[in-house]
């Protein structure tokens, strides 16, 4: 598998993970990265370097929007919430990944590995 | 050096992301957001039992290459895709310079302008003097368009030199054939060819580009550390 394809898969999975989390509630960057790590048992990990370029790109495409707000500790953080455009993206993106994993499962039996 | 007990995260982010080659500085809002992320990462590392310096070290491992991160963020924040930026700063200005120089040569030949022949003692060189006189205009147009689109000095030079870079490529590509047919004596013609088609027109193009190279697009002043 080429680096380009790996990179696209990583990017696509990142988009889905972020959209899914933000569909539940607005979160700021550190929380997004922490929740993704915790909920996937560390299988998916976002560092600062991988998270923010993706978040800013999703913001540019109108999928998420950021706004500054104080967190529970009273410190200003930039919270991201899903836009209607982002919500529209979520279902087809889930479907794409479902198809992708089904195809891999058919070929390699990955779901039973 | 940051204070190990309470690092100034904004200062760390600014310093590590600053690049002398980059014409743009990230917005303060982005720096504040990244600094906040690092701050919480460091606090979490300390809450897991790491001492301050170890926590700082682990936190900074969040980013392997700050300049790469800065470039990615700029691309993500930019309103246009990177291909457009390169097209605007390099390819279009280079094309303008190349087309201008080519059209001028074609027109001059159509109206019957003859080259001035100069005998060097070994080889006769042909110079289209009116064309050479026009070249600074095309060098200037390439550099100007590139600068207007935010091109770096190197990009402006490349764009302005496009006509001779094309000729240089042709010379290099045809030289093996010349070598095969004429032997090593072709190297002499190659040298004169480079002077005639690349070096002298290149100087003319650069003369035109010069005014647009001097005025560098200076980076915005970096905000003071808070």
C-alpha cells in the first residue's frame, strides 16, 4: 500500500472520528484528542500535529465551526461544533467506511482476525 | 529557554513555528489554541506522575517537525488549495515570461529582423539584438506577477528566467545527440550555445526582474510574547 493511500485512510478515519464525536457535543481540540484515544483504547491517537491541520481543514470545508468559550476550569478554549453541512457528511462517510470494511472482510476476513 | 515550572506555551509555539523562509505568520488565535493544547497535555503528563521537565519533554513530542506543522496549518487555513498557490506564484508568471519571449522572437523573425553575427575566432554566434533588448520586459513581467501572487524571491527569479530555463533544457537534451554525431568538438558549440541562448538572454531577463526582487515581501512583525 502506498504512503499516499495510507495517508488518505488515516485522514478519512480521522474525519469520521471527529465528526462522530462532535455529533454528540461540542468539544475543544484537547478533549477531542483525549476522547478519541480513550474510546478507542488507544488504537486511534491524535497528536497536536495530526489533529489541528485536520480540524482547520474541516472548518474550511464548513463541516465544523469553532468558537472561543471558557471550559469547566474557566480557561478559554476553542470549542468545535458540527455544522448542518458536517452533519450531512456524517452518514455518507459512515456508509463509505462500512463498505470499505465489508470489502476488506470479504477479502481478508478482518472482522474475525 | 522556557521556564521549566510554568512554560510560556505561546512563546514556545511561536518560536518553533517561525521560519525565515515563510512569508506568513500564523494568526495569534491559532498560536493560542495550540498553546492551550500543549498546556493541557503537559498538565496531564504531570498528573500521571512525570516531573515538570519530563512532562515538558513528552508534551513537545506531540510535534515532530514544527515547520511542517506550520505549513500544514497554513494550507488548511488558506482559502485556496496549494496547487493554486504554486500555479499563481510560479507556473503562470513563468508562462507569461516564456510566451512573451517566444512571441517576440517569432514576430521579429516574421518582420525580417536578422541576427547580428559575431565571429569569436572559433564559432559564429548569432544575436537577435532587438529580442535581447525586449527580454528585460518579459523578465520583469514574470517576476512582477510572481511577486504579486506572494512568490518568494527564488520563485520570482525562476519565473522570470523561464524562457532561458526552457532553452537550457533543450540544449541539455540535444547535447548527447550532438556528442554522438560530432564527437567532443560539439562541447565547444555547446559552450557557445549556452552563452548565446542561456547566459546572455538570462542576464537580460534578470535585469528586468531586478526591481521586483529587491522589494521582498517581509514577514509580518511577530507579536511580542505575552
